C-alpha cells in the first residue's frame, strides 16, 4: 500500500443556496484552504475534516492499493492515471480535492489493539 497525496484545489460557496438554506453568516469552509496538502493511506490525516474524509476515503483507499495504475471508471471520468478529483459532500460550500497516487510506501505507525 502506498500513500496518496491529497491537495485542496479550492473551496467553493454557493451563495444562492446558502441564502435560502444556510444559517446567517455562513461562509466557505473554515477548516480547509486551497493549497493545503495531506498524505493518507489507511487512515484520515491529522487536521483533515472528518466529513470530507468520509466523502473521499474510498478513492484514497483505491489509489493506495494500486488503482492509480489505471484510469478511474474505464477512462470516462479522469484522463490521468493515478488521479481522482473529488469533493466533500457539503452542498452549500464544497471543497474540491485532487488525489494522486504516490510511490511512497505506507507504514502503520501505531500498534493495533488485539
């Protein structure tokens, strides 16, 4: 299993939907900023949003286990091998991520509880 590089490409904010459904003063995601980089494999990186992780972890897992050798979804989604473009599931202010397979091998850095 290899590490996957997660880059925050951009944060977005749907003003129209936020005005209709959001709480007063809602803004773009306060947790993540464009340009941030994280590395992940089997576990959520420190400082990464829990909700965003739930939305993208299956792609991270796939890339960490070699899906990067192929193009996702038979070439009808992403044209570069080893890359996925995903977003969190916040409908008012989604964050867009670029996931990239790396050659850096993962190591479990904790003792599993048995």
